[in-house]
């Protein structure tokens, strides 16, 4: 059956019926980021996020989302500043570390402090420092919007994620 036939025969979805929606969404490649901030006690907090996007260029705004059941939810809900660390292809281990339950994620990770002490991970393809603008709950996720305060990029191949597999993306528009 070709794609047109599948589309023609599509039934309304029932999200709880099965996990086929995950297979559909897994066809969309994403970048891999670690979002970082500080908690109320000043400790660094970070989590792996692939639901990051640019929202506006004027003013410069970005958004990302996290599960409402996330252990870091309250920290990011109240944080005034956060950073989007766009991982390089060589940083797959950081993606795995920051999605683990390990409470001491920053113990052996090199980072510097950005705006208001926000941790900026070393070796990233890019870093975007933000001030939180909005926090909205939609379904089982919260969407956080931030105003870009500073950003920097490096000539490193960014990490990519597709179908449950990490990889890279070396094609650059400015090389064309």
C-alpha cells in the first residue's frame, strides 16, 4: 500500500489505542539539546530536550516543552533564565546523561556560567541564553517560551535524532 492509499484510508486517531503515533512522529528528525538553569538553591539543573524551536525573530523568541510529570518541572516553571545548549554530534553521551535520573549530572561536565549563572555546556554546536517569557500547560506537556538574550554558535556538526537513533547533520546552508 502506498502513502496515498494509507492517507485515503486513515481513521480518526485514538491516542490511547496504541503507540503508532510515536512511529509517525519518529519520522521527523530533530536536533538534540540540553536545557539548563539553576534551581531555587542555586544548584545547576539540566534536561535533554528535542522539542525546541525558534518562534520569532523580532523579538527573538524560542520555545521548548517538557512533560508535566518531569522531576524538573517546578524548577523550570519558576526559573527566570535558562539556556538551550545545542549539542554537537560528539556529545551524544551528554544527551543520555541529561535524560537519566542521575542527580549529580554536572559533577564531571565542563561548563561556564552565563546570564545569572545559567550553566552553558562546553563543546556545543550553539548556545542560546534566554529569559523566560511564558509557561503554558498543553495536554501532558508544558511549553516554555523564552526571549533570547545572547547566543553563540561554533563550527561543529550538530547532533540529530531520528527514529530513536542519534546521528549528525553536516550539510550547511552557507556552504551551498
